[in-house]
């Protein structure tokens, strides 16, 4: 059960990371980068959320394994 949840959170993280990268390449982010030197807050939060989900999903997948299965 925990492995499936870890895989689901990992997949969600990949989706968020891809959305953040595509948002960073958008025209709005280009304007923001031109005037402020930084991409939009939305793209930054999507990428950070994606990285957190990837790390927690991978950790949940690796840490919570079946105790009856061999290591």
C-alpha cells in the first residue's frame, strides 16, 4: 500500500516539475525575467513542489517496504 502511494506521489512530482518547467518557458515568465531577472512565482512554486513530491515519493517507496520481503 505504501509503495503505491510512494509511486503516486513520485508521479505527481514529475507532473508538477514538467508543468513548472513549461511555465518557466512561457511568455509571462519571459516578461517577468526581463524586468525582474527572475521567473514567475508560479513556475518557481511548481518546480519546488515537484522536487519535494519526487523526493518524498522516492523516500516513501524506498523506506516503506514489505517487512516480510527480503531486503
